[in-house]
C-alpha cells in the first residue's frame, strides 16, 4: 500500500510540473504593453516640461538685475545661460522650481532685492558647478 501511495504522489508531482511548464509564460505574466500613442504623449509632455523649465531659468538669469548680479559676482552670464541647456531634466526641474519660488516670494514682498540676487547667484553657481563636474 505504501508503495502505491508513493507512486501516486510521484505521478501527481510529475503531472503538476509538466502542466506548469506547458503553460506559456506570457499567460502567467501580466501584460504591460504601452501603445505608441501613449509613448508619444508621454514624450511630448516630457519635452514640454523641459522647455518650460528651460524658459523659466533662462528668464530668471536674463533679467538686467540678474546680469548685473552675475557680473558683480564675476560670473559670465552667457556661460550660465549656456549651462542651463546642459542640465538634465531632474536638475533643470529642481532649479526652475527654486527660481519660481524665489520670483513669487519676491513678488509677494517676502524677499528683498538683495535676497533675490543672492538666490540668483547661488542658482548660477550651481549651474556652473554641475556643468563643470560633467
């Protein structure tokens, strides 16, 4: 009797394993297919976000006050502007966010001209450091 049970368990195990290996793997795996239109819209959104961030930083460092502040800090404004385009998307987004916050704080009166200039010089220095490290 024990022999019959042992053979039955072996046959059951072999049958189960055979069945598992016969099922196609893609049936068990979840299907993560992304349509070409979804890829295109994601790429367009990413490009638009990058362009908005570029524009924000370019405007921030292109004001007459910014150019004057950069000159007084012995920084080349054109080099800073060129460096903005070399930032990756994450760095660009972080610096654009900081520039937006500084501009809105300045407009709301929470920052003085001096504070805004200090922030501008710090952002410009960060841009130059990031570009130089690469």
